[in-house]
C-alpha cells in the first residue's frame, strides 16, 4: 500500500532539510519546508532492491549495463513519449554537476549564457563560477502566472549568447512549458546558433492535466542542438544517492561532454544510486501516479487556505514540481523583513524569493512534498502570523 500520510522523523539522519536549521534559519523552532527533497519514503520496490543489494556486502566498482540504460529508455518512452537511443546516454552524480561540465565544455570565459529569471539559484552560480556572463530573459508575471518574453529573448540571443540554460518544468514558478513555447524558443536558438542546455529534472512531477515535453523530442534539428539533463532524484526522492544522466543526440557534442566529465573524474555512478535508478524506473509508476494526485491536493489546499484566510498571500498557479511560488507582496515587506517574518513570526522555514533573482524579492518558495499534517501545520502557522501582524 502506498502511504503518503505517515510522518517520518528525519532528524539526526544528516538531513540537509532537517538537521541544519540553526545554520540556515538561526532557529531550531522552524518547520522546514524549503530545500527540494520530499518527506515521503521512496517506493517499496526501490527500498527492497537497495536492501537486497546491501546484503551482498561488497561494493566495488560498478558498471552501468544495458539493463539500467534500457530502464531509462523505456521510462522516457512510457512517461514522455520520447524514443531515445541508449548510446545517447552519459552519466554523472547530479544534474548541477552535469551543467557545470556542459558550461565548461561548450563555452569560454566571458561568454554569455542566458537564463530565464526568477530561476533555480545554481544556474547563476554555475555561470559566474566559470567566469561566464549571466544574461537574463526575465519571465513576465501576469494574471497569477508567468509567460516568456519572446521579444526580449530574441534580442538577448542577438547580443551574442553562446548557451541557454532552460529550466523545464520551471523552478520556482512551476510552469510546464507548452510545445509551442518550447518550439519557438528552440527555433530562435537554432537561428542564432545557441546551444540549449535543458534541465528537466522535474519532468515527471507535473500536476494531473499537464504534460511535460522533452525539448529534444520536438525535432531532429532541435535535438542536435540540445543537451538534456534528467534524474530520478526529484521524482523518487533519491537525491542523496547521486544518480543522474545526460541525453546528447549529437555524437560530437556527446564526445566533448564525456571527455569533460572524465577529465574531472566522473566516469561511473555509485553502486546504490545505480540500483535505485533502475528499480525506480522499473517499478515506480504506480507510486508516482499517486504522488502526483497527492501533490495536486496539497497545492489546492495551500491556495484555498491562503485565499480564504488572507488578502496578503497568493499562490502562483503552478503546473508542475512540488514547489509553490508564493506572492507575498501584500505583506509590503522587503526581502530581508519577509524572510524574518516567516522565520520569527510564522516559524516556518521557506526559501526566499530573492535567492532566484531580483524578480523574486517579494516571493517565497514552499516545498509541499510532505505529509498532510506537516503541510497543514505550516500553512496554519503562516496564516496565524499574518493575522497577528
């Protein structure tokens, strides 16, 4: 039986989410609803596969064989209608690691790299750490949702951008890009010879009624200009096992990226990550389908509660991920005061919107991938804090 209601004590498990509250929030009293991992146990078949493998007691160098690669290919075909050749696959510990490798492999210092803000914080870090220039294509916030500013997008590409890092589905605003939006961006990148680096780690986590389209699945021309990054880590809460993969259709680009990975010592996955990846993709469909329904209910609960009980908070109408983007402009607080309000008054630990760029300075990001009791506790804390202002 799938159970997403049990509350599991994660303290003293070296959990980033739960065990460094004092460091992150300067308080042990906050309820953590921040970093993107879930408070749900992984699918039982994956637990069983890991336990069975651990019984062997030997954890030497581990190959990535055709069973693992076929599991990935079948998953992408089954869940995303994308037929890939397993020869296109390369592996790394994580998507962020892979993006570091791609930026180093395909751009030079001082090159321009475009991102769509507000966006996942490591995108900024990757670009700046390798002495590349951040170019912003700010998303348009309108009518409780976000749209792409295509006119600005093209103008930025014209300025000499070498690579575009796409977040699809988008973190933190929750957009699941439609095919026509993806195709229009891709066609512009082809016109201006811009490499598309597509972070699709949240691809499986769309709310019912929304469907993720892999960018590289749109056409052969687009796939040749795209490098896709995926992982079961967000889908199945496996981030600590460090297993991700890269899909590169173009053989020359794949060789360059593989050489970059190997030059920095990345040439295999750890044994348990290997096992978990395969098992999740073989046996995780039912668990994931139920999870998506749970997250839909959770999103609706938060949106309804804030709508009914506050005039100051508004949940953006997201289509995917388990991260809600909350417009807090009604509180009329600057970013530092807003963060202090959530920590000190509400005693809830969220991600500050300013982390994702200037465009997010009056927003907060909430992780709703937790048992319903935890979610209700966090929401009620926030509402009570708003009422007591």
